């Protein structure tokens, strides 16, 4: 095993050495242990180059140990379950894991693109804007090349077979981050009886304590963490979420957490927690900053804290001979850890003339040389650090260094200080304040109910951090109005005395800043010091603009390492304080979130609700293809014996015109309106004179928006003096009811009207055709159905075939027709009864397509198809529907000058000149056949009419009504414009005799 | 996602509600007495303030009541929600009803 | 999927032979309210988000709206009686038996399965037996009622019932983040009263 893991320490770490796990990287077989991340296992296996940089193709290795990792971006798995772009530092190792480098086509070791490295100078800030925007027509070539050679991970092949889900949760206190401060806050909240959720992105709670040698309450810090977790786990109303990243802080204390549930392919792969928290404690710790010097991107340059983490937590030694470079005390701990683990620490290079505090003394006692007042100005080596060039630090970032000495090493551990992870605080709208002594932005005034704690609040030292967690927990409890249990902060082993950090934003080089070897700020985007200076020279002053010009902070890591250094360099270049430059806006997500977890279970058949009528099972059994109308699935047509849609629809249409058809119209919206003021209310809502309707009469009703445009339509019936039964379009049902309630409740509360939806209670069956009356009579109806006693547009309650129904003599086909409204529980029975009794009339079920053809032949509109929110009833030629005797919603708008224009688009019929082309709906219409003719309208409905033997179309045409008889042209793709004649919009039975028989 | 306090049902997730635009836009008593400009003002123009905005919301997935909300358009903080009319008192003592006439008294 | 999680183990069943009536009246009209209550033989809940049991279940839907759930046989007759009793008042009585389906969801993990698609706080302190709410479940609007600590009644529009049942079965089959048994943590989602 040792051969497979050359950098694995013989002992130590929180890994299970009894459980070796096989994995592969770019096809090479490797081995790690349970408890490893992919990153720690790769380091253990001696893999130092993990990819090529995005733009410059430079070899890159692991830099960090967590969410901040910019380089080790992986493609995990194969095929449909592949996961693009997680950082290796956040992928728990599992047996059989396959990982690939996402960058460096065709391979990490052999990289054609590396040639670009030599051209790097030309690929400066704004390169994309300057180069690829011109000439525009070349972009497709650029894009192809860039995507192929640059790109991050590859999109999985095929639909993701894994499962994702959402979970809503509520709590008193959500604690984001399970390090010392977060655990402390969670403990006090839990002991106080609060409902607590504690989430941490690591698979184990404890944060920095897991890689720390400190002691809490006289025991190892990790033991204290473990005990805290046990206590929390056993506390009622306390939910622990490991491997869970709080990635979004939204309005009103709504937070989103992505939980990685386990290796893919088992149960739920990821879960999205949607949490409404009364209070939030933000304890996400802090991120170490790298230092900016020449070639600081070489594999082997790592964060000092990451070096410590790999040694302490994973038992991995990332280098054999190290140089530690710092401007603060924390990196001394890494040096000590390296030395204790058996590495040689060639030197600690500390920019501070006075060097470090107590930890420095500890390092020196181990015999580690410390170079005070020095910096690393450059590193040697290409695929791996081979040495560091040391120069004297004069305290000035710009200028040049005179002479350097080289120290051979394979690891440079760097620390440029610490930045609290203020992302969530900022997402929540909180302010930040620059701390000139700690050299970082600290969370300031919060805008939502949140409090920051621990290292994320600038409390680096363990004792302070625990106490701050306790304080934050108590504050959150009191803000939530909960009593606080008496809890004391545990005793932490005394933190070493520290010396203050000193600013070191950029190390000068042998040449000036624009000519020296590259000094990287943002490793993932290859943004350098020179790029930021160039942006400033070109006039960019605002940090948000510089970000977009240089791509600083745009990667999957969102600039967790580079942003502060970038702002400091910009501030320096502009001669402004850092506080004045400020930060860019933090937005969700804190770390990348998969599409899978965003979608949750709303995929496939659960993507959107499918609503079905009470007769649906019959339609399914009949093999009807379904049409989606809103959320409804409606039978589209009923094919027989392998008919295609044209044949089926032609047969269905002729059956209705010649004998008898039956359609499920249950999806129509239905509303019961009743009350003393129902009539007055509906007079205001509908355009026609409702008061003229006697009880038992129906009317076609139209509703306009207050802007005069057609909103919805449908048959409405007066069922009682004070009661009406209204129908709406299928898609408009919910919106119409809500809109009516709005007028009732907000504008006319004095009107006493109750509206109740009956859409689901009643099913509607349309029986249409010359034999429809005969069919109902045959079934036995307790009310006479003849023309005199049951006239067109009448409505009666009845008993039909022994079932209670409401019968409407209305027609949407132009034929003699009845609509049967029946309790949905009996609808299928009624349908079957009709089908059985109708056999002698060759009863033919028809779907939505036939319904459309029949109504189009008659010139009946479909709101939402022939109208689009810009069409008035006058445009439709339905002025007859507008009452002259009353006001109604939208009436005044019809007098607006724009509505009176005589060149408005008006609804007309259209016949294709060739007599056989069914013009596609949406076809643009032009005034003449020339190449650049102006558009004058479009086709709204278009079908082949079997009954007439030719296609028919309905269209909105500018000034159409007075242009009847004129020929215009349909612009068809790939064809010459087709002439079409404008005709009246009623093609069949224009006098309307058939429905009155 | 906002947490909106329905005056009738209590605090509920934003997904249960639908938005109804600015509150206090009264329908003119006699639209036909208005000039085109006055009618357009009623129809199209809204205050769109930076800061407190009075707006209408409907508890669409809940009690179907429309109500008023005072929301800060910068911070999204909701200062208060209120019933629009006393037409339907939810409590026998009327304590939850008849709070405020939100609009439309002039007809 | 090579291996699937154990299901949450909830029971989902349709309550058959149920009838429903939608009732609208202003409860400040005491005479109307009392007339209705006389027919119903029980009080209508006036507190938001509650329901009362008895011969019928009366769910508060809004300040002037209730849903009466009762036996299917009884519903149409009851609707007629109510309409008759309320004919002199401003009220609306609609038999909506054909428009609704009642599901019963029960089991130790019931609230956690519902929480996958319901934005309400279902903690027993926030949503105790006797409480009801119109809310969303999955992408459907529902009336959700807490019957006892591990049983919920869901009334959904008939056209959404197929979808909702499928949604519930799917949510159940995905299991729960932590099991009810052996872990007191569970109480965060389900009461130990
Ligand atoms: Zn409500």
C-alpha cells in the first residue's frame, strides 16, 4: 500500500486505514482511505498536477482543502451520472470513484494549449471583449475553439438517473458552520430548548478543530467537538446536517442548503433544504488568503492552513522540503506541523521585520530557520515547485527587488492572512467594514435576523471563537424570544501570543509589475496583477467593472481566494484605501449547486401536475393522444385503425356535421356566483346586458381587462334571480376567479356576492350534431327537448338517463348541440351511457383538434389563441357584444385613440390562394409579394376543413375588415410568398341556422 | 422567498400568494367623464417608489382573500399587512374584520 | 439506481364515499350562522386554520367560507337542507362532492414526507391536531388537516388527485433523512407529545 500512497504518513489523521478505497484519476489507478477527500487521496498518491489553467494552460495543483479550491476542478463519474466541476477538496472518496481533470484538453501532461502560455502576454484583461467581439461573424469559430480547449467539465450524457429531493424545514435558530463557534451556538440553543438546525459543508462536524492540536476542557479539541455532536444529536428538535452547504441566504430569513447525501446511485443523491429560520447564526469560519508573487500558481504552492489540514486530518504530507511564507503568525503552525510530521522546513519567510510571536519561538525551538523581513519573490519549477527565490522586503509593493537567493524546496506554504467568510451575511444584505488591523472585511450591520460568530466574525483565536459562538447563540435566542439556558464557554488551551499581521498585498519582482513573470490573483480565471493594473489604466475604477473586465472572481470558486487580494491591488493602483474600493456583490450560491438538486423531484411525470377529467380513463383506453392545455391533459383526437391525425380529425368533423359527436369539455372553468348583488356585479364584469337574461337563459359572455383587451370568454347562465353559473376558458379558470374576487374584495366590497369554483365538481359533456336531440330523447329526459320548449341558449336542470344533470342548449360547433353538466362522480357513467345509446347514430367521440376545426369553420374565437392581450372585441368584429346601456370593465378604454385607429389589426378569414396549403399558425402576412414587404398581420388559427374540402385560416390583419376580397401574402420559410384572400371569418353556415333547429 | 402574514391565516410562504399590484388605485366613479390622459393615468401609471410601497396580495392557495401589504422595496421588509374591508369578519367580535377600507369607496 | 433507500413507510389511502359542501356566509350575521349550525348540528369553527369534528368535519377555509366533509349519501341532502335554511340570508351552499378527493396519510414519518412539498411548519407545536390549512403540497393546492400526531387528512381537487397521489408515493419511496425509530432527533419533525 505504501507504494500506492507515497505521501501518506505512517500514522495520524481522521481516516480509516482499515478501509482502503480504490479510485482512478485520468485513468490511473490509485488508492486512498475512507475519510479521505479526493484531494487528500490524490496528494497521498503523489499526484501534483491536476489540470491546466483556463486561459494560459499552465499546470496547476491543489491549493486549498475546502470550498475555496480554485484549481482541482474535477469531472466525477461517467455517463449519465457524471458530475462536472466539483473541487476535489469537496468530493468524499468512495470505492470505485473515477475522476478526470476537466481542464487541459487533450490531457494534463500533454497539452496542445500550453503553446498559448507563450502568448499569455497577449491574453490580458479584456482580451475576450477586445478580440472575440470583432469581427462578429468569426465568433462561431472562436467559440468552438475556446470551448473545446478551455472548457470546464462536460455535461453528463443522458438524463440523470439519480434521485434528488427537496425538504422544507423551520427552526428557531439555524447555525451555518459546525466549527468551534457554530457548535457552541448550537449547544446553547439546543440546551435552551430551541428548534435548531446545524449545517456544515464537511462530512464531519468540528471545522478547524479536526486539524487542531489545541485542547478544550483539558481534552483534545476534536474530542470536545465529538461530544458536542453527540449531545446535539440526542437533543429533541435538533437537526444535524453534515455534508451540507448553506449556499443561499434569501429574503425573510429563508435559506437554502444543499445536502450531499452519499455516493451517487444510492437513495437520494442530494437534498435541497429550504429553511425558514427565526434567527441565523453565521459561523462559516474564515478563508486563508494566498500571497501574490511571481509564479505563485506553480503546483506545490499551497495555503499554509491546507498543508496543516492535510497533515493533521488526512495523514498526508504534501511536501518533503518546504518553505513557509507568511505575513502573520498562523502559518508558523503549519511549519511546526510539517516539521513534526517529518518534513524539512527549509525556512519560514516572514515579511514582518519583527517576525512572529510565541509560535515563532516554538518553530525556532524545532530548529526551523526564520527569515524575518523577507519575502518569496518568485518560485522555480514548472510542473512542481523546485525552489523559492527569497528577497528582502522593503515594505513597498511596487518598485523592484534587487537581489534574491534561492532555497530548494518542493512545497511553498503561504499565508497572506485571513478573510472571514462573509458571503451569507452579505447575501442577506448585511454591511461589511474593513478592519485595518486585522486586514479583512468583517461583518457589520446585519439587515436580516442574523448574527455572525467565530472566525467568520474575525475571532481567530480558539478561546475567543468559542466565547463568540456562545454570545451569538444567546443573542439569537433572545432575538427569537426564547429563554436561554445557562451555558459557559469551555476552557480552551491558552492561545499562543501573536504578533499583528502586516500588509503584504503584492511582492515586488526583479522587473516591474507589468513585465515580471505572472503574479496570479485569481487562479481559476488566470487573472494577474498586470491584468488589474491594465484595467485601471484603461479607466476602470469601480470594482464591479474591474471584476467583469478581468473576470476576477467569476469562477466556480467565486474568487474565494483572490477577491481581497485583487481589491487590494486595485486600491493600491488607484491610490485609494481598500475600504473605499469595497467588495463586489455576494450572491447565492456560495458554492456551485447542481441542477439536479434545484429541480428536486419535479422531473418527469412530476415536473408539473397533470390534471385529468373524470372521464380520462375512457380516453386513455380509447388510445387518444393527449394535448396539454394548461395543466390539463385533454384528448386530442381519437384515431381508429391506424388513422393519422388528419384522417381522424376529418372523420370526427364530418360525424359532428352529419350525425353525432361527443366531446369531454370538463376542463372549462365553472363558477357559481350568487347573492343579492350578483347581477350588478356581473353587469360590471361582462360586456353584454346581463339584466336582460331571464332565469334559465344562457348568454355568450366576454370579459375585458380594464385596458379594453379581451381577457376571457365563455357561456354564462342565469340559474336564479340572484344566481348565475359562469364558465371560463380552460386555461383562464383560476385567473378569472381570482380577478373577479379582486374587484369584489378591493373595489366593490359593498356588493354582496359569493363566488365558488365548481370546475372540478361538474364534468361537461358536449353532445353535438343533428342527431344530438334524438340521442337525449332516447336516453329519457324528464324535460322536453324540442325546439319550442327548450330553445337555443336555454338552460334547465334535468334528469337524463336517470342521472341529475344541468342541460345547456349551447353550441361551439354551430350544430344542434347540448352540453351536459353532471356531478363528476357520475360523469364516466354518463359518457358510457351516451356512447352505448349513440351507436345507432354512429356517435363519434372527438378531441380538441376537431373542436378547433368546427369552431373555426363557424368563426368562433378562442381567447388566448385568436387573442393575445392586444385585441379588443371591436378588433374581433364583436361590437354587438358591447352594451350601450351600462359601463363595464374596459369600456372606457375602447374609446382611447389607439383603440379607435382604423389600421388596427382586425380579425378576418383567410383562404390560401392555392386552395391546399394549411398556413402554419403564426405565419406572418405581408402586403405584397416583394422581398421587403412590410408585415401587416399574422395567422391565428388554421386548419384543413374536411367539411368544406379546403383549408381555412383566421388572421389578424391591419385594417382587415375593409380589405375583404383583397389578396395579401403569407411569408412561408423556404417558399415564395403565398397569396391569400381576405374573407369574412365565418366559413360555414353563416346565418347560423343549424344550431337553431 | 418572502414570508407574508395573511391577515386571516397568519404567516405563510410567498408561494401561496399572488401579487396584485399597487394598492389604492381607485376605479374612477365615471370613467367616461375622464379625458384620455386622465384615464391613461388611472390605467397605466404607478408610483413605483423606492421605500414603502402599498400593494395588494391575494392568498391564492389559502383563504382567497385579497389584502394590503406595506413593503419596503429596498429591503423587502414587510412593515404590516392589513384587511381591506369589513365585508367578512372572521372573528365573532369582529376583531379581525373591518380594519381598513383599502380602496374603491367612491363609486 | 444500484441500491435504493428504504421508503418512509407512510400509508396513503383514499377516503371513499365522502361528500363535500362549500358554505359561504358572513359569521357576523348571527342568525345566518345559527341557522346553518342548527342544520349541521354542530358549531362552525370561527378560528382561522381550525376544524371541528362531529357528525361532519367542518373546515375553516376563510373568514366567510367553510368546507363541510361528510358521508357521500348525506351530502346532497344536507346541502339542500342548508340551502333551505339559509334562503333568506346572503349565503351560498354548493355541493362540491364531485370536485374533491380526501386522502389520509399516516405513519410515523408522515409529517416529514409532507414537508418535502409543503411550505407549512408541521411541527406539532405549530400544526397540532385540530388545525387545518389551505396550502401547497408538491405543486397542487390542498386543504391539509392534522387529525392526530401521525395522521393527516388531505382534501384535493379531483383533477389533481392522480398527480398528488403519485407525488406522495414518490416522496414516500425516497425515504426520509433520518428515521423515526431509535432517534429522538426525529421529534423535530414528529411529536413525542
Ligand atoms: Zn389567508
